C-alpha cells in the first residue's frame, strides 16, 4: 500500500518537515554550493565569507520550509465548490 505525499508529509510533522526540507534540503545545500562556487571563482576568502552563508542560508531555509509547508497543506485540502451554499 502506498501513501500519498500529503499523508507522508503530515506524518513527519511540521517541525521535522521544516528541518529536513528547509534547513537541510534548502539551507545547507545552498550554503555548500554557494561557498564551493565562491572558492572556485575567488582566489581567497575570509573566514566570515565562509561561515556567514552557513548561518544565513539555513535561517532562510526555515522560512522556505514554513512557506512550503503552508502551500502544500493548502493545496492538499479538498475544495467544496459543488457543495450547496447557505444564504
């Protein structure tokens, strides 16, 4: 039996979703790619130029994960357009 993605998402919970997909999946991956590209394109980087992305990108990943959670939660709700409306 397979479960739907929305059921899987709800089973891990909002906090874990944000940590896994926002902080780890978006934040740390983006920070790693950004620092790797910076090291490749520049001759030398200061410690701050290496450390700050590993703080800033995961923090933005929290926001990204929360926004994605709310978007995906709203899109998985059934729409009752055919339901009779009370007047």
